[in-house]
C-alpha cells in the first residue's frame, strides 16, 4: 500500500490521523496473521516472521497487546469500524 503524507507538520489534520489509524490497523491485522513483519511499539524490537505469541522479553503489557491484536485479526473481537 502506498501511503504518501503531504500534510504540513504545523497543521493537525484529523483526516490524516484517521487514515494513518486505518493503515496501522491493516498492518496490525496482517502482522497478526504472519503476513508481514511486526514491530513492538513498546520495546521497538522487530519480528520479521510476524506477530509472535508473546513478547520476546516477557513483558506482560506487550503480550496483552499481542493477544488482543491477534483476537481482533481472527475476528473474535469486532473491529471499531
Ligand atoms: Zn519486548
Ligand atoms: Zn514488546
């Protein structure tokens, strides 16, 4: 997916944030299914194979996020449309 950001830095555009949110969710879903690499935003460690089952460092907070995102990707949790 091509995502080009042309918004000036000094202006806050809700539409841009929304588009970024959407792109972020799509990417999270893909990573949860192992279709693309995943980066933990908390530890900044990357998982080229996709989202792991739990944080590589045993962080409960990360594991909670992973489990939630995976449940969402499986459709167990309805996405906030
Ligand atoms: Zn970690
Ligand atoms: Zn982590």
